[in-house]
């Protein structure tokens, strides 16, 4: 790792941490987890992400949601700061049995002046097989 670049292992660890902060949440932990995630969002993009996370937290609390993400694969392209993570997201609403969805997330991380920023946290729709 250098001032402006990071190796695959570091990027994978950071991306999995970001996934956990956003997806492994409950009505009690959503606000704190999302606040921790916001610290890593590039300053220029924080306001937009703050709105998205606030909407997610509101739904989580209103519907008494618990969710947990279980990774099944991770691919890293260090030269682009790109990490693709696939896995299963289990979601419980109230006392229901869990809903299970196959998910594919793409995270873009940028390293500048010794700081790692989360530049993009997106979901892509693969054809579900």
C-alpha cells in the first residue's frame, strides 16, 4: 500500500467492512452503522449518501428489519479500486421467516493522500439463475 494505491487484500478487507456496515443491521444498529459508513464516503458525495442511508434506516426502524449478508465470492481489481462482492442477503421483517435474495455489489474505493474513500457502493442486477 502506498499514499495513493492499495493492494487487493486491503481493498477486499475494506469493501467487506463497508458491506457489513450497510447490510448487517437491525432497527437498533442501523443509525450507528450508517454513521460509521458515512465517515468513509468521499466528502463531496456525503450529502447524497446521507439521504440514501437515512431512507434505509427509516425503513429498517419502521418495519423492524434485521438483515445479514453472507458473501459467496469476492473479486478485486486493485488497479481500478473495484471490488465485486456476491452473496446472499437474508432479511427478517418483524418476526417473519427470512427472505433470501442473491445480491451482487460493486464498490469503488479510491486512495488519495493516504486516505481510503468509498467512491461508489452500488448494486447490479444479475440474471437470477
